[in-house]
């Protein structure tokens, strides 16, 4: 989805139809990448719109009902359309989409690069209108991510130790990672394994550990720093308190092709004794 700077001019509200001047300045200014599954439309049934709004609140702590009541009214078809739309007898269709990433068009990117080269210090660059500091963004998995993950798993056995969905282990697992600022999230027991969706943030990678029964004194971690499913030689360690600096990392290996907004499912399998035996992940 490319974005062009556009100027629109029309007559007063009471003079429709009016002469309209439209300028499109090329080349494109930026390209927008939208969040997957985050679209909210006035064409959706009311219950689906309500579910989507709950996902937005859970994922970004954005309460549209409080922050944008007029927008919410338009989604419900109760807002007041503009005079132009009244004159056309057109019922407005409203769609909200959330941007996950913006990339400048090549000419704009070249211009920004030229500015960086001309200005000698970070302090002088920070005073320039062309300076855009990097922002690290994180995204928690929402209800849609959980639903999509379970749909992909589709009840297929994930255990390598003979466990099934009906077998309930004594331990419970929480996952802690960079995407949640290391706040524990409970994993779901499904198809004989613990699973959890992870959404990649702006860095293009995420790191994590596991907590037994949600306790920081019982951490499950790899024996190597930034261990990957593609690495060899590391083992599963813990549960104990000696995990500092030793994490699993999604996106360490280029073959994983992680990009901001891409989704992975973390799958943790137990051995017959009920201890963590393997940790892996895959896209969905």
C-alpha cells in the first residue's frame, strides 16, 4: 500500500457538487505495512466488531470507545456523515487499519541518507526536521493470533514424550520474553505440549525463557547464549535461578526470515517424567 501526498480543494459544504482540484505529487512518499488481522470495518457484524475492539484494547491498550467515540459511532452506523455524503445519499463505510511499519520511498530514503552524511554529529542531526529516531516497538499476541495458531495445530499431536491433550502435567509453564518486557504469560497445554504465539517486534527478533509455575526461581533456559533451533550443542537447563543472559532467540538465523509483525508459535514438549525435554518454534 503506497501513500502519496495529495491536496484536495472543493467548494463550500453547501455548494456540492463543486469544482475539485486534486494534486498528486510523485514519487510515492512512503509505504505502509498493516497489522495482520487487525482490521475493523463497519461492514462487520456487531459481535465481530466488539471482539476486534477487545483485541485492540488487549494488544495496544487502546480504548477506542474512550479515545475516539465519534469513530466508534461511525463504525456502528450511528455517526453524522458529512454534507457531501448526505448530498450523495451514500451511507459511509468506515474501516480502521493499524500500521505496523512505514518505509520511506527510495527517493525520500536517499534524501534522509544525504542529510545524515552532511550533518556531522548526532546532536546536529537531532535538530534537523529530516531526523527520524529509531523506535523499538513490541506487540503482544492477541486473541486472533491464538485462534490462528490453534487452527494451524488442528489437534495434531505435538508431544515427543507420549503426552496427549487429555494427559495433564503437574507443572504449568509461563513464557517471558522481550516482546512483553519480560512480563510472564501463561502457555496453553494443547495436543500434548505447551504452546504460545509470539509476534515479532520492530527489531526483527525476540528472546525468551520459560518459568515453571510462573516462578523466577524455577527458570528453564538453554545452555548457550541466544540459542536457536538451528544451532547444535545446546541443552535445556533448569529449573533454577542461574539463567541470566541465556535465552532462546527467534530470528537469530537469517533462514527464519523474521520481519516485524511475523508470527511464530513456541512449542515446549515434556519427557515421560514430566520435565521440559525440548523447545522449538515455527511460523504460522
